[in-house]
């Protein structure tokens, strides 16, 4: 489930949920909406997964 992956990512990185939403989807309320039951489109979910993977790869490279 996407929200679980995001919550784990937020814990691992210490990133605020509003910043995550802005960077991943250009929507600072994205995580809040997911927590309240929003179901993202498949394209959005893929973009979020890609953002998390890219962010982790960049962090690992440093």
C-alpha cells in the first residue's frame, strides 16, 4: 500500500509530509489526503514511487 511506503520513507528521511507532497506531486496536502482515504491514480502512485527511489539513490550516493 502506497501510504505505508510513504510513511516509512518519511520516518527514514525525517522529511516533513508537506515537503514530501510538494516535491513528489506538487501538492503539499497529498500525504494528508492519503491518510484520509484518498486513492491516487496509478500514474501518480508511480511518480511517487519513482521520487522515493530517486531520493534514496541520491542520498546513498552522498
